[in-house]
C-alpha cells in the first residue's frame, strides 16, 4: 500500500485503489497496536513490560509466517515466526570470512530508512 492509501484507510476506514487484503489487515493491526501502546503507556502510565509486548506482537501479527534466509555458501534456511511468541529465537549475526573484504559499514537511507551493509575491497 502507498502512504496515501494507508492514510485514507486509517483516517476513514476506506481502501482507495487496489491493495492486497493482507496489507490492509497489517495496517489496521499496526494502528490497533499503536493505540494499545498509547493507552498503556500514556493514558495509564504503565511501563511496557514483556507480557504486554507479547500481547502486542500477537495483535499486530495475527497469524504465523515463515522467514526464508540465504546463508553464506548459498544454503537456504527458514523458520516460523509465531504470533504472540515474542523473541523465541536468539539474535544471530553471520560473520563474513572473505580476505578480500577490507572494510564494511552499515548505513541507513535518509529517504527510505532502510539499513544497508556496504563492503569494500
């Protein structure tokens, strides 16, 4: 969904143009999650504890989904993210074992806010 479509959906409850049902559901669930956080933290003055985060996770995700990853050496792996099971897996980082790479750095795009990893030889 475009930013404009999302804005109209959240403000007026209408979908303009074409959109996937899953995208609409995700935007509505994200808006509900934002309202839940505002209610809990601002209105009630409560800290956002782990149990609340799990409930929020289940509200936003709504259903399980599978993540597919390509590891170094062209090996593919996958795992399932279960709604409501926040942080069921440890964080992991793959180290590059390439002697030709001398520098690597991470940068976040100013316009799209996407993180990118750059390597130089």
